[in-house]
C-alpha cells in the first residue's frame, strides 16, 4: 500500500506506517543475530535494502501481472542481492 500512500485515508496511513516499522524492527532483530556484528547504521541500511527489495519486487510483479515474477526476483536476491 506504500505505492498509494498519499491517496490513503489518514487512518490507513497510520496503519501502513505502523506495519512498516514493525517489519523493519523484526528484520533488524533477525539480522542482529548475524555474526557480522554490524554497527547500528550499517545494520539499518541492510534492513532497508531488504525491505526495499521485497517492496519493489511486489510492485514489479504487480506491473507484470505475474506472481511468478515475484518469486523469480526474490530467488535472484537470495543468490546475489541483499538477502543474507
């Protein structure tokens, strides 16, 4: 829903913002377990890269009207993208 954020009702925007923050916090918690011991800034950038990859993948698949595109892009992210 972030793509239509400006057009959403204010109460829906609050929930989208809340969901985004919860997801970013969860990804941060999971990646903090990684043995790389990244500093907080580097960890946050990594988290946002993952979040952006997933969000962007959803938009591309939607534009292609093909859910398989979503799976294919995420598979590529596992191989060479931001995913651990």
